C-alpha cells in the first residue's frame, strides 16, 4: 500500500545527545553518577506525570530541584545545562522538508509541555503537518492510543504510514498497530530504509 505519511520521533532522532560533558559536569557537582542524573530527569515519577500531561514541565523541574536540594530558582539554568550537549540534526530536518513535498509529515513524541513552543521558537515547526506530543494528548508511546491519534490527525491508515523512533519498544508499538516502523539507530541507515519503503509506492 502507498505510504502517504511519515512520522518522526523527536528526542533521539531529530535532536540527539551528542556531547555528554555538560550532564557529566552536573552529575559531578551533585556527587552522583551520570546515569542517576539522567534517571532523575527522565524516569522519575514527576517526569512520567509530565510526559502524559498530568503536571506542567515546570512542576517536574521544581521536583528535580527539591530532589537534589537545590534552590528553586536554579531550575532554568539546571535544565539548560542538562540539555547543553543535545544537538538538532539540521541535515535530517532538510531531508524531512524535502520529503514533505511528496508525503504528509508528523511528529510523535513522548515529551513535556515545553516541546511545542521550543520547536516553534527554533523555527522548524514548518516541517510538520501535525505534532502529536504526549503531554498534550495525554497518551504516550509505546501504547497504541497515541499512534491512533497521530494517524487520525493526518487521515491515514496504519498501512499508509511509516514511523521512525530510536527506542525499540516504540518501534514495536507502532508495528503492533500496523504502521511501517523503522528503528532509528544510525541516521543514514534509517533514512535509507525509509527511502526503500517509499520507493515501493
């Protein structure tokens, strides 16, 4: 069946942590392991609640400050340093814009409430026909509802949609609803796999 829409994940795909030094610096300053810092930011109870829109992103960062016994007004600079090693893949964005000429493009991201304004501020929201952000729809990958929400938003069936994500569980979740899911481990390889899929149209 013809692929009419391609969906991309955000973290780990469009934006990836290329430099670990800033997070390591934070961890060292707190006297904890790098992995424990990452877990506190991404896998704590408030992070999970923020991911499905139960609390705003700011409330999660406030909880992180309390967890590490830091002043509340440190939250903004702490978050900035935590993400300082993340890099937006501009080459991938160019490829997405080129792809957008022939198919619909969507974003499906497990992310907090600040992602949409951040993308708009960075001026690449034009890449997407729709942005499905877990905090906004109160659904998260790898469960089926968020994929159905994304498909309905672009008016395509699962068989008409491709999806690229760096987490195997999310790839499996998309496959389970009938989408053509691609594991984004190496950018060039994933895009080649996508192109082969599109060439079957």
